[in-house]
C-alpha cells in the first residue's frame, strides 16, 4: 500500500510527554509557529482511498488526494493502489476483516457488496445537493442504480472499444477501420496483419484473458446487434445456445486462422500493463475505453481508439441494434461503515465537479461525468484521450439504449464466460460441449 503522508508525527510525540514537559514543549513550539500544526494533527480526520490502474493513473490520483487535503485542513488522505490482479479480492478480504477503505473504486462484485449492506446509498446526498449531478449524464447514472437506488458515482464515462497500434497497421499496409466496420472486416484485418508481419505480430488480442474482464461485454455488444442481451431485466440469460455457439465459433475460427495469439500467449497476460498490444504481440486490443491514457503511457507507438465492430453480414448497424453503449467508468463507492461519510461524499462531489480536480485527472478514467467539466478540459487532453472522446461521442450518437443492469451474480457469469473461452482455446472442450456446460452452470449461478 502506498500512502500520501500529510499528518504530523509530532502529535504522537506530544502525547507521550508528561503534562509538565508538554507545557514546556508547547511554549517552545509556540514561538516556532508549529503549535497549530500539532493541534491539527491531534484532531485530524483520516480517509483511505483505494483504486486500481497504471502508474499514470496512480500519479494523477495522488495529486487529486493532495488537492482534496488542501481544501480540508486537518484531513489526512491515505492511498491503496496497484494493478487489477488481486485488487477486488483484497477489497473483499478487507470488508470481511472490518478494514475496508472509506472510498473505493470497484469494478466487480458491487451487487453482492450492496446486497450485504457494505456500500453507502447516495440518494440522500444527491437530493440534498451534497453531490451535484446537474450536468451529469443522467442516462448513465440510471444504468448503475441497483434496486432503484444509487450507490456509486462514475469517475468517468466510457464505452467498449478497440485500441489499435497505428505503427503495426502502417508497417503491414493494412488500413485502419472506419466507425462502421463489421465483425467480418475485423477478422479479415486481424488475419491480414498476422500474415503481413510473418507471424511476428498477431492481428488482435483474443477476447478472453485470465486477468481481464473483456470476455462478457463484447458478447453483450454482439448480442445487442441481434436484438438480444446478456441478461434479462429479471436476472436470467437473455440469449439462446445458438448465439453463444456463433460467438464461440467466431473466436475459435479466428484462433485457428492465426488472427489472434495461441492460448499460451493469452494465458500469460497479467492485466493491460502486459497486454499483447503493449508487449508488441498484437495490433488490436478489445477493452473499455477508460484506460486510454494509461495504455498509451506504456508504449511509444501511437494508439488510437476505434468503435467496436458493429455490423452483421457486412452491414453496419445503428439505433437499437448498435452494439456498444456508454457506461460508467471506474465507479467509486463509499464504505457504509466509514467514520468519515460526510467527507467521503464530499470527495465524490469533488471528483465530479471540481475544475481544479478535472485539470489534474483529465481523462485518466474516461470522459468526465459532468458535461460542463468535460468541455472545460478538452483543450488540454492528449491525442489518445481525444480519440477516446470521439469514440464515446460516436457511440452515444448511434446507440439507442443502455445495457441491462447485471444481476447480483453477474460477475460469476463473467468468470464462467472467461473459463469457457479458455477451455475452447486450449482444446480442452469443443464449442458444442462448452455451450451446453455454460448454460448448465449459468442456470445454477443465476438461480
């Protein structure tokens, strides 16, 4: 755990002095101007903030904590951060031990934590304007409610996308895709890159990874293009075996054709920091757009953000059948057991609306939730962040509805999807048997 240290250790020292020595020390310190600092430290409030990400995100977030401290004299902000691997497990362990952070970024398992009363409901804070959502994207906020209640604030807006390594595309003489490319065209480009590079670079990363969460969301986009959804509003599977068979077969065929790396390479991924687009093993990478600046910081090659393939049978789609949708990036929650709930709520408002905070984080977690704040930082964003913002706008302009809220056990279904892809990739199971097993296990999970 890394800490942003601001508290004065003199407070501890002072507490160990006898009354006589303390009075003597106070008299001495009064002349030095340090006494107010001791008093501040003795009554200081403390909050622990946890998040995952790259070093770029870490450094920007640490600066945010310093800025928030400066606006709240006497407050000490501690930081807990690292990569995605093991992050959620640590949060769960901390909740079990009563030591969970006051404020935390959660990507998975939020439904279960909400159901167990671990996370603070924010509706009262919003109603009393402690969290100002006047300029927020209301449709996205609605999608993250659970049981009609709001428990988190999006740290930004994002969407599913593909990141492309422009140097590899140029070196292999393969044209970058337009916003209306189809899944067929995606597969053709992937195979063409692998062939043109002599197998040194694969056209794309695979759709599954042991440390990632990308296996279920792309399938959701694929289903929406067919008028279906991963889940129904009552928490059951929203698709049939035929759609899953088509999906698994598409990726199995692409693997066999060399468009994506062998299973052994994909299995070695340790998060986006070691993803194939960063290690030079793939030219295309499917993931959430919110990691744009973090991903670009890891490579010298210029990356661009592309819309998820959105066509069927070489026909581009729009409206209700446009696959991708805007989502809440890096949702931030407050621990219901926090001793600093008011300050924690104020921090959520701070990262949403404070113009100075926006200038620090820019689009490190996606496009700001507040349209006013987002517009204010556009002149300062990097090329990859501008590319991400363009894709988010295109997606917002072409999609008709947000995705269906996942049931409480949706994260377990995502894990099942990843394991199923892995079984097919390693040849441990054929597509037909994997589909049957998926439906059997998903039925148990959801019921």
